C-alpha cells in the first residue's frame, strides 16, 4: 500500500495514493475537495470491515 501521508477518518487509517490499489482487500476512493488534497489523490485503507461479517459465525451457500 502506498504510504505518502496518513489520515484518520473515524477510527480507520487512510493513506494518500496517486492511484487506486489493485489489491481486492484495499478500499480506495478519490479524496473529496473538502480535504484540500492535491487533485486526483486517492485515499486507500485495508481496515474496512462489514459489521455483518464481523459478527456472523457462518455464511450462506456460496459455491457454484
């Protein structure tokens, strides 16, 4: 993960990147204007977790 500069949004850590990550466990989005970052700056993190998936002990059938 790129680590130019770190930001905290809520309880999660985000990193400034010049492009989104190809890694499927990394979530990225273009930084909003109100953050006053350079144009085309992406914020990326691997810390996001679904509340539903954190507390469920099993999942429905997902095979083909």
